[in-house]
């Protein structure tokens, strides 16, 4: 029976924009379930067929956690940042708002 189960395909990581450039998208978030490349990363943002790592301050973290638990869409504004490793780019959230 080997081979009957389908392997879950990992989401495609969006190619990071230049550090400091704006991020403005609507999509869904999930809690980050791995070992992040920097301690600030707490969420995966799923939008436009790709995944982006998010880091957020406390107020936005509460909104994003609620959105993840209730599977709600969110509008994210932020700036691209780079972690300590060369392949570690993420968005630092400046605003998170639930959408319909």
C-alpha cells in the first residue's frame, strides 16, 4: 500500500522584495509551525498563491492570532525585512485588519 498517501506539497515562498519596501496584500494567516530563521516570525501569510513569513508587534499579533484561529481573511500592511541568515526574508507587520 505504499504510495497511496499523497505528500503535502510545501507552499511556495514568495520571492522577497527589497528590504524596506512596502507589503500590501489580503489573504489568510496560519500560526508558523516550524523553526523560524529569526525569532520574530510567528505567522505564515497565504495570498496570491504563495506564502510569506510575518512578524508583528503585540496589537497586530492579537488580530492575526484571532484571524488564524477563525480562518478569517486579513489585510496586511508592512515592510520587508531580512533576518540574520541570507535566505531569511519576512514582512514586519505595521497594520493588520480583518476583512470580509
